């Protein structure tokens, strides 16, 4: 990434809800990674922003060497985030920048539609003891210049923001119906079919056929029985060796947009993402057709995160 961005605007003068300063960063330090991941998630949950490396908390340049930070592989950032959140977060850019005439590094972060929850604790050693940057099951937001556990007000605001977006979508749809030209046909689809856990219930399967009856997945464990580690184990069992990793699944999810296919995956508001037998069948079929399928996806995501053309 050759573009040099300048951060001399007043909004970048001090730390805030969307701006975080870090005097330095050591990619070999678990402490630095945990504290960085906490800030990334908190800023993303709060609507997005930027983390500027090479600036002290008071806004003065730390004069630390930024070259090693810019050499961090964006894929490592995405992989670290996924290991603590089970979320495929890739809406970020790492670039060279300047502030007050000093070279800095900047991590530009997009906002999250739904708050990301930590699924693993961010603990690291500090001498003879352990310190925790965040705990499993917590949701972090930015409160002024700090990344802190979310409050009821934070969650309410996030919910209201999403509801407002849905409301706008509905109103746009209603507007299209009201302003439709004479002769336009408005079609009413069949009511949802609910799952019944009884022996004589009719068997069903997930499908993308738009003419099929709608189905509301009440018992998601039956339709999406695999967690990520179980999905990986099933794929490796098919391949016959431990070849597919957590990052391979992240690459497939990002590059092939499998999270957008409701027959492949399901994510509840607070629980971890779950996967269907349909996704397992698709992954193994892709591998059978091309044994380099997972390697190609992994390399494609790495190039994408580095800003290279694919």
C-alpha cells in the first residue's frame, strides 16, 4: 500500500471513541496482540475508526520505528481476531501514514453491523501472574478514549441502529408498492413452516429454490450441527490427513462468501456460528475437484488483505 495518509486533522488530535493511539507494537508479544484485538473489536462495535501506531497517549509522537508494524501480514490480524471471536472480520486496512510530520502506521477499521462477542479469553502473562485484556462472553465498546465492557445502553444503541436500518428497508419496500404503476402484481408468499421435533414430522432439507415453501429454523442445532472445529475435523477426515486449518475456513468464508448462503451457515445473535452438512458436502466436493482448493483460497485472502490485485 503506497498511499501515505495524513492524520493532522483536529479529529485525530486526541484519543476518542473512534481514535486510539499506540506508542509501539511488538508482534511477538501476546500482551500487545490481546490489547490490540480488544481495541479493534471495541472500535468496530462502536461504528469504526482508526488505531494510529507511533503516537503516545497524549498525542505526541513516540518516534518508534513503524517499519516492522507495516510488515505485519493482514492475514495474521484476521486470524488472531478469528481465534478470539470466531468472527471473520476483514474490514480493515493497515497503511503507512504521517502525523505532525512524523511517520506512523494506521489501522483503519470499519464498523460491525452486529456487536462482536469474545468467544475466548484474552489472557497473557505479566511476570509470575496472568492478566486478562477481555473475558470470554464479553462485548466491548469505546467509552470516550477507552475500550471497556459494553453496558445496557451500548447494546440498546446497537439494537436501535439495526432496527432503524431494517425500518428504512421496510419503508423503501412499502414505497415501491405504493408507487408501483397500474397493473403491477403484488405477490403474497406462503406462511413460514415451523420445525416439529416429532417422529412423524415430514422430512425437510435446506434449499435456495425461491419457489419452495419458506422454513423458519427454530432448532438450529439440527440443521447446522457442526461448530467450526467439528467442520474442520469432518473435512480432514474426508481428505485423510490434517490439512485444513482454522485459517482455511476463514479464507473460504471470506473469499467464497459462504456466510451469505443460509443453507451453509447460521449465526445466532450471541452464540458461535454453526455449519450445515450442505457446507461440508460442498467443501469436500470442491476439494475432490481440485486438491489445491484450500491453498488457493488461503493465498487469495492473503493477497486481498495485503491490497494486491487478485
